């Protein structure tokens, strides 16, 4: 299946959907038509039970150059109108792309074939996994043109590379290469330019071979619980549904649901052991042996958990233990 609205292309092959930003003459800078086409592609992929994963890439030499500077200068297209109109159009347009990706529960892979700048970088951050060309460039360059990362980039960047690296990239408007991007975990893999889309498809095929409901539930669990502590995460609806599913399968095979795997730091002991385990989860001990926080939950890289649970077939109990370290 292939569809097009000129500024985006959408196709499905072997259960893998591919959304291609298709304004190569403008380095795939955002347009209203591209925004509409991206929403349509996400809706189509969400509705189609055959789609197991979605790849996002760009036509030509760039992935996405972000906002169209010429349209900004001439106040045309999505940048036409007075400040009130602009604000409404932005909130209901580009910012809604971020919200739509957040709601989309199937795995997404950015196949970054070239420059990902400004809102183009932010689009890569909306995806779960990122494969980059060795020639790709990355920059949160909003400050260079008097703007801020207002389409979700500030929120997403800190969660992927950490607060310190995010501050560095945003306030310097620095453009970095693929090697540096991989070093700071902005991307998962760097490959030769001609291998970007094939490698993204390999990963998507790896995901597509797994049970689709489990993959989708794992992704939802990661997103819903990332900023929670262990207790509220375990009590969330997504984990209750997961436990009910395990119980149903056990009963279908004539047995009772097995015990929940214990955290690897928990020993068969008394209340003291449980308190010690909770402290290990909720407080981070520094090199000098002093607790940095006894109340703030640990927040490891969301990408690390996505890779473990979605792509690497890591058992839930093992991934939970890694999360809890």
C-alpha cells in the first residue's frame, strides 16, 4: 500500500509502515501539508492491525530542516497571520504532532538520512529508536533564529540525553555530527548513508516478529511510568492489565498464576530487607556513599528501557531490575 499527499509519502510493506517527509527541495522543512500528512499517517498506522512498526525518514539529502525559514520571513503558509493566529496554528499544528506521537502506541524508528535541525531534531526525539547516517547533523538551533524549542523538544531532549547535555545543545545552538550524537546517546546506531533505511527496516522486522500486544503494552508502560516511583508504577493500569493477562494464560493451561518475580535486590527476609530494597530504589547513593535523594525516583534513560523491552526480548523482570538499579 502506498499513499501520498505530495509533502508526505506513506507505504506499508511486510507489516512495516514508512512515513517519508517529501519536500527535498526545502530540505523537508515543515509545512502545513506535511503536518496534515504526518497526522494522517499516524492515524492510518494506528488503525491498521497489520502494521507492527512505523519508520520515519526524509526524501533527498536531509531528514528534516525544521521550520521553513523562508516562510517565516515572508509570513506565509503556516506562519501567516497575526500573533494570536500564529499561536493557535502552532498549538494545533506542530505541537499536536508531538502529542500524536506520544499517544501512538506502536514502535517508531527514525531513519535519519541527513540533517535533523530544530523541529527536525525534535521529530527524531519523538521516535522510540533512532538510526543515523554517518553524514547526519543534529542541532537544537532555535536560539540562533530567536526562537525556543516549543514543539516538545525541551521536554524530550532532557529525557534522552540528560539535563546537562540538553542545556549544552539548546543554549549554544550547536550543530553536532553523527559520531558525537551517538556518544551522548542522542541516537542508537550510526551506519553508512546507504544503510540507514535498510538497517531501520531490519530493526522494525525484529520488532514485528514479537507478539504485537506485548510490544505495544511495553511501550505504553515505559511512557506512563517513566516519571513515577516504583510503587505507583506497579499500581498503574497497564501493569494490572499485564498481570491479568499472565493470569489468564496460566488458567488457560490449567494452572494458577505464578508468583510475581522478586526484585533481584530483595531477599527472603524481614521488614528490614524490604526497607533496604526501597531505599535502593528511591535513593541514589553517590560515590562518597551519601544518599543524594531519599524521595526522588531514579530516572534512567527511557531509550535504554525501550530498547530492552521492545527490541531485545529482555524478560520484564530483568528489565525491571535494571530500571531499579
